[in-house]
């Protein structure tokens, strides 16, 4: 079939919907370039077969967690990692891969790199250069030229196949130069051409109302020259694919998140304690859950999901703006439009049958999601004011990429921000369901041990607070909801009152590897500033209990590097850590306070955890490389995790006398051996 048509297999592996959206964009553009894209989620293994696939394969894959493939790709990665597969297993396969990631995380685009490396080990060859898109600077900076280059590479791929009618299934050398004898196309050499089939070239703006005032600065609602006077190249209008009807029903309808996650356990919050002082910059809360009456189980270090709703006031605001208040309790009946041009269109599986409008907006859709360009393009069609339409066109256009990054992506602008900014924009509910991603459960690390506290599980979190693009103070969806939920417990604890116990819904995470070593004699280094200390409280509780129960066991030394701003304001678990040191569970406790002491250069006093690590470089080298110990890191990915990783590189360079590349290889080996483990978040 591959020799007779320009069909290619298009697979995506998405965690939050970005890879899926990009794959759908490729699929939509394909026809205009003379290709037929066969689009599938990589988890739908019953709909494609790489072992017999003769057409070119294009893969779009994101990265999640600490550099892991997304959940939808776990089965696929496990299958291709089968050690019994021969080195020529995929020698018939020609592929292109686009990886998505964030360079503020240590293992950038590692999900894509894992798949790419394994495919090549099994004999597959690239027909175009791998693309690695960085969400830290804007995915489109790589995605758009990579897609433009994909059409050129596919043209050459199919042309070379037509020249060789016996090609199908061959693994011989091919046209082109570069790695794996593939068509060597470098992104920086490409010129992006406007496709008439997929872009609309709009005339220069002659509408200035609400768009540009001389001498003003650009904002979400207005632009300035040259953008306000430019002709615009905007994306193709995404195809609509849903039909909605509202029905009244006396039957019982969903009111809880049970249909959305499986398995889900509803558990009471039996304890809530504020860990930080009132004058601390961050407010940290400790919550204890009673899991004794459920089948939920965990190990120290495990993360678990909390299923949380969108804010009630934001849902009500949406209902009001969209004119759906009177229909909020109506059941939404959905089906795929018969004449839709969207390939593989299905009704979202995360929306249960007989769900009401309010339920969908509360439990199913991520209404706080940053608005993507495809959604902006659709919103243009729902806007009546000419000036507002122009600004929305600018924000989704090629020429307006800088404004999109500044006022949408970097500012975290969500649908509500746009609806308040552009008052004549009134999208129908089906647009929200078509464009907004699924409301994701939020992961948290267990801060307890089931041996130490049977039937209990604890966790710690900071109440996230930040300004919206329109200036209002917002709280994190889950942390703010939890803080409101347990506020009566905090108040009653202070007053000595007894109140009803609130409940939350939790579910296990599919993959957890942040665990203590099986051999307790191996030494541990734990680095966890702020709430990153959470899993290590569980580790230490577990070790203490094991030491009490097994007097004859040998236990390795334990090091904990903790840091916070102020000793008196936000030193989390201070009493517990002192207790672990006194009973010998914690061998070495190294603490620093970044706002209490002058800089390291002035006094020699460590300010951050990485400063403390440098003071013990010989011990770290001994533990990791001579004694085969473990290094655990938990906390902020954007700054702290990168600094700690760089510090480890410097320690290896200093102690082993190697260059930076060799030091990075040592860390990669530690990671492959699962002795350098991270539990980090943005």
C-alpha cells in the first residue's frame, strides 16, 4: 500500500493534550500537501502494527514526570524495550519524530529521546531530522518549521520509493546523507511557506477600534505597529466535530468524579495542620487521610492523584457569560457530526453519559488551561466586534507569535480571561468540549509510611497563589480547593472544636519508582528543600520502623539536605527531623536558610541546598560511586533541580578528574540504574 499511495502513519503520545493537538494539526495539513495521514494514539495498538507497517511513520510524543514518556506511551515503550527483540526488528521502518518537552526540567524531551533511541537500536531509520520543541520558549518555534520540513522530507521519501518499485520492506541505503542515511533536513535551513490550503492571508488592519492607540503599549486586548498594521497569516479553522443537545431528565445524574478515574477512593481528611508561620511567604499545609477502610495501598515515596473540581465561582462565571445558567442542570447529549472533516473524531471518553452542563464544566474540562492557537482561531468565529476579531486573529497568527507568547502562554491566559477581555466573544459549549483538555488529577507525594502509621497517608502542599492576566489573585485549582475544604478543621483545631470530616477523592499513580532501595544497607542522599521534604519524611518513618523491627539488619547511612527561607517561619518538620537524628534514623542533617544568612561568598555559610552539597563533595562521590548508594531529589524543577544537577556534575568533575561530558554520562548511568531518582514539579 505504501508504494501506491502517499499514506503515512501518524502516532501521538500525549499527557495533557499538546502532542495530540499538534498531531491533529499535521493530519489537517496533510491533505493540502498531497498526503493521507492515518492518525492514532500510540496506545491504540489494535489499530496499527509497526511490525508490518510499510508506510513512513511520524510520531509526536511529549515528556512527563521526571523525563518519562506520557502514560499513553508506557505500554508501547515496554513492548519495544523487550530485550528479546532482534536488532533488525524494525529494519523495514522509516520514521520521523517530534518530541515535546521543557528545558527547565533536567531531562529535556526525554520521552521522545527514549523512543527514538530504541527504534534505532531495533534497526529503524529516520527519514527526517528529529525535532525537539521546548515549551519554555514556545513550542511553535520548533514545531512550525519541523512540520514545514516534514512535507519536504515526505515528498523526497515517497519520490525515492517510486524510483525503486522493489523498495517496500527493504532496509538498504537510501537517498540523502546524514545519520542513518536519511534525508538530512535541518530545521534552521527551512523556509516556512504559507500553504494556501491551510492558512488564510488576511489584509492589513484597517480597523483600529480597541486595537491601537498611538504611544500605547501592547496588551492582551490591543496591539501596536507593526503587528496592528500587518497582513496576517492565520491557521486554518479547526473542523467542528460535535453535535450537542440539551435534555431534561428526572434520572439521577453524576455529581462526583467517579466516572472519570478508575480506581477512585473517597477518603476522609482526619487531620489538617499549618506548618508555616503566618508571616511566611508560602503557606504550607499538612493533611492526613484515613485510608483504612479502602483497598488503597502505597509505599513511602509514592505519588498519588487528588481529583479536584474547578472553582465554583469560575464555573458560575462561565455559565453566566455563555448564557447557560438556565441550562446548567440539563443533560448534555453528544454525538460526532456526520459530515465532520476531523479524522478519528470521537466523543471525549472522560465525559460520562448523562452529565449535566455544570458537571462537565466542574469535573471534566480544564477551564484554566492556557488557550491554544487553534482555540483562538475558533473563537474568532464567535466574536461580533470587528476590533476584537482582529485582535484574536493577531494572537493566533504567525505574525503575532510574540504577542501570543507574552499575553497568552507566558501569562497563563485561560478562556475566562479572554471572555472578559473580548465581551462579544460567545463560543457555544461544544467549542469548549472540542478544545479544552481533560481536567487532570493533581499528583502529590506521600509524606508518611504505612508501617509507621497503618491505615493513614499524609501529604504536604503549598497554597499556590498568583495574579491572573487581568490582575486578580488566583489560587491553584487543587491547592486552593484543598485549603478551603480544610479551613474549618484548621479553625476548629485552634478552638478545640469537633466538626464534620471532609472527604476527598484519590487514585493511585500508574508508575512510581521513587522508592527506598531493597537493600537497607545501602546509603542514601536525600535533597528536598521546602515541601520537597515530603517523601523523605515517609522514608525516615519507614527506616525507623524497620530498625525497630529488625535489630540484626545493617542499615546504611542517611543524609538529608533541607533548605527553606527562614528558620523561624518555614522550617518544615523541624521537631520530627530532630527526633530522627536523635534516634539514629537520620545520620546527617544539613539545613540552610536562604533569607536568614548573608550570601555564601561573604560568610561561607551555605544559602541553598546546592551550596551545602558542594561542602560534602568527597562524601557524595564516595556514597554514589564507591558504595553504590542512592541519590534522591524532590522539589522545584525550574531552578532548584537544575542547580542540584549542575552541582553533581561539578562534584564529579572535581572528584573524578573527568570532563563535563563524562560527568553527564556518569549521571545518566546512575539514572538508568535507578540510583539517581527525581520527584520534581514545575
